[in-house]
């Protein structure tokens, strides 16, 4: 039986079941090894594990998309392997006559760490770094004869360090940014000193120098680009890039490789030259710094992004491997568009023109502008809230139509711009744009219809409800006929809000049908896009609260509002009641009940539920006080110290929304 061949075959099937089969065989081999007789040193079985056996099993788990569970399996196999390797030394001479259990290789450790990196578990950085430290410890113990002298030990490779950094970058852990920076700082200090150094207070052994090559620097920059530190991450990325340039220009990396010949490294790994990915990641760090920044800082970050693009083109003309591509341009254009200023929009359009010119002159397919570049520019113009900007955006859309690259996003973005600029009159511009969209055979999507419905709702026309329901029913019909979209929760919520804002007395009946259609679409067709959420429940309950007409119709509306609340409480998959839902319920009770005892009982019940859930807003308190009599107010609020609302009553709300 060729054990290794069987394990290799299982490792190529990329499924957890095959990985488990491979591990069962490995465990059987380990048991065979454990049954060897120390006195004679003879094997009872030729079937014992070797390094390849372990690596096949690790590879099987790492490649099976098993997530955290597979990563844990890999970690435990490495732990078990190391424990068995240390067994001989700890047992003295008793086991010295036995053949050695294979020691972990660089591939062994790297595969286990890579399993954590691929898992994207929130603790993947912590776990990968732990395995990395085990790797360093094993190397130290072998060098200093703290384990069986027949073991050689292996030093972490450049790939090992890159995997640890990637694991932190993929984890979204709160400490990811700090750990990535700390790991770099430690590795950098060792390279510059060209001598072993301590890792930290918790590790008291020397660790090998790891040459910082392009792969590692790219992993570092990727980690910073994936962080949420904005400008701080961009500034740190600039510092790291400067250090990379220093290594390259001064030949520091080559000196380290020359002085530490035991470090296995190939020609590619020995370089620390920036490439397209390096500068693109640096550019992305500055692009990220635009979001949430002040106008001045946003435009500064966008300007720095463009300067990096200029640098990439200049280096490429000088023969360096820094050729910009359409994605590089996309990031830079996005940075300017996100500035939400006319300057930013104009600079974005300027970069688009530059990309078009470069493509025209070079005929390079990597530089061919596409719909994304134009759409980002249109979005940048739509954020400005100026009529002139919208006219410019319309011109870009016309150009896209002539080029044959306009898509639903193009139209939707301009429609959204009209809504952003003047919601009340937006429908006058959106309706002909929708006609143009259909004329050019561009299929509308859910977002298109949602914008149309919202525009109708906001125009306050007498037939707004009729038009909105017509659009919604058209969406439902198209989805049933096989169209590649369905009405979303937003679609139904907009329709409910339209009815709620109307002047008609009879709101409950049309609203109930819409709410029923949404639940039927979700549950009947298992369509999560139409899954009711707190917004939809709040819209329906608020519509019930505004029911007019006879006392009988108001009674029906009250029962529907209370029943809908109970329905939400019984189905946690739809979400939890929030302050808006409780506000709608309090309003419904106050407006729809005539019996004072019933009103007080219901108000007290809803108010107590509201404060238990920590959802009492300033608005909700005012609605309660307006509807409650003095006795109820004294019962509920009379014993509060200093008339102050306890924090626990509003713990889930933002500070500005609390009483």
C-alpha cells in the first residue's frame, strides 16, 4: 500500500471529508511508531509517518475551505508533531535508539499558518503568529541542542512572515493594525542590525533574521490598506515604503543574505524592489484616507494618491516593474470622487481623460476605460449637489451610451443624483431618464425601481400611491416571469411610506396587502432580498397609527399594529423591535383608542417593553407623555431620582437621540 500516494490523492480533493480520511491514516501511522520497541530499535512495521505524510494532511485541511475548523485541525497536528519530536530528549536515552519522528519543515509551519490566513477567523492573526513563534522556538532549540541533536531545525522563511501578516490583515481583529506595525518594526530592527534580537518580553530566545523582500513589504502594505485607520495607516504605509526604498537603494537586503548564508532564499525573494502591486497598495492606503475625512484632508489624500500614480508612470518609463493598470486608475479616480466637492469631481474626470489618452496612444488593453471609471466620475458629480454638476454627469452618461458601455449602475447613479439634489422635483428628470434606459435596452434592476418609487413618493402628487403600487406590482410580475431581480425589502418599505404620508383615511387595507405580499415573497420563495426587517415593520406600524375614518376602522388598525409587533417578537430572524417601532406603537395607542383604561394599560405595557429593550428615545418619551394621563405618568416616572432618565432605558441609542 502506497500510503503517501493515498494521502496525496486525498489532499487534492479539496473537501473536509478527504482531509479527515488522510488524518485518520496519519494517526494510524503514529500509533505504529509508538509501538516500536526501544530496546531493540527494530520496527514492528514499516508503516510509520514521514515529513511528507504530515504535509499531505496539512495541505488537505488547508485547501478544503473548512474555515476555522480546518485551521484548528492544522494547528493541533503541528502541536502533536512538535510534542512527539521533543519526546526523545525529555525521555533521556530510553528512546534514543528509535528512528526519529520527522521534524516539521518550513512547509509544515507555513501550511498550518496559511490555513488560519484563509479561514478569515477574527483570531486568525493571533493563531498564525503563535505558530510562527513555535517555528522560531523550534529553530532555537535545535541550534542550542535543547532537543535531540539529530534534528536540524528550520528558520522561518520570508513566506512565513508574509503569511502571518496576511493572517492579521484578513482577520478584521481590533488589534490587526497594531500587530502588523509591531511585527514589521521587530523584523526591520533585526535586518538593520543584521543580528538576532529578542522578540519581546514574553519570549526569551533569539530569533533568526528574515530578509524583508518585496513579498513581505506588499503583505505589510496590504494589511494597512485593509485596516480602518484611514490617514494613520496611509502615513505608516509611506514610512514602510521609504524603508523599502532604503533597503533597495543601499543594498541592505543583499548584505543580510550574504552574512546569513543559512537562510534559504531564491533570486526573486532576494529583491526588495517596489512593483505595481507595491505602489497600488500604497495608493489604496491614501484612497482609504479620503473616507470620513475633512474636506481639506480628503483632498490632500486624493492628491497624494494621484502623486503615487504619477510616480508609477515615471518609474515604468524608466524601465521599472510599476506599470499602472485600470485598477490603479480606478482607485485614484475613486479618491477624488469621494471628496464630494466640485474640485474632486473635476480631478476625477481629468484622470479619466488621461486614462483614455494613454489607452489611445498605447492601445494597451490594461488601460482601456470601462463603465466603472465613468460611473465613479458620475457619482463624484452627483455628490456635489449643484445643477451644473448634474448636467456634467448627464453629459458623461450620454458619452457612455454612445460608447455602448452604459449599464444600470450608470443610470441609477444619475437618478440618485437628482434625488440628492432636489427630491421633490426629481421625478421630472428621472422619468425621461428611465425611458432612455429602456430605449437603449439597458435592463433596470431593483435599485432602479426603488429610486423611481421614492421619487414618486416625494413628489407629493395626487396619484402617488397609484403610481408607486403600479411600479411595485410590475416588479413582482417581472420577478415571477423570470427576470433576474426581485423586489427588495426597501421596495416594500417605500410603498408603505408612500401610503403613510398620503392624505387618505383608509391606509390599513392597502398597507396590509403590501406587507402580506412582502412576507409571502420571502417565505413562499425563500427570497432573502424581500426579508422583512425592522424598517419594514416600523413603516407598517406607523401607517396603522395614522389610520383615519370611523372608530371601527381605527380599532382594526390598532389590532393590526399590536399583532404585527407580536409577530416580530416571535420571529427573531426579522430583527428586534427598535425605538421607531416602539414610537409607532405608542402613537397608535394614543391616536386609535378612546377607552381611557385600555389606553393607559397599553401605553404602560409598551412603555415598559421599550425601556426593557433600552430603546427609549426623546421622541418616544414625548409621545408617551402626550398620551398618558397624570396617574400613569406618576406611576411610571414618578420615582425617578432628580427626574433623570436611567441610562439603561436608552442604552441602545445614540447620545443625540436619548431623552
